[in-house]
C-alpha cells in the first residue's frame, strides 16, 4: 500500500532526524508497529494522531485555501 503523502513526509522527517520508530512511538504512547503501519499505508491514523506526530517534529496541520475551477469562493 502507498501511504498518504502527509504520512510519507512525516516518515521522511523521522528518518532525517535519525529517530527510530520505537523512539517516536514512545513519545506518542503507541506501539512501534502502529507507526510502521501508518508510514507504510497499511493503516490510517486518526487526524488527532497525525496532528500529534506532526507536532513532535515541529509542524502543525492547517487548512490552506486553494482556488479551484468551478467552485465558488
């Protein structure tokens, strides 16, 4: 399975910081296999979990408006 692009980016961030899945999992109070499943697309985390994971790396989730054809603003 292919992970969601946000989860793929967060996995890249974890690796860039030389953190193991086990280390991150401890901070999130989850099992390391759960984090592995998220990063590989095997399962999808709740939005709250994505937010916590992003915050751990210094990011926050935000809605950014985009112009779309055929959609009234």
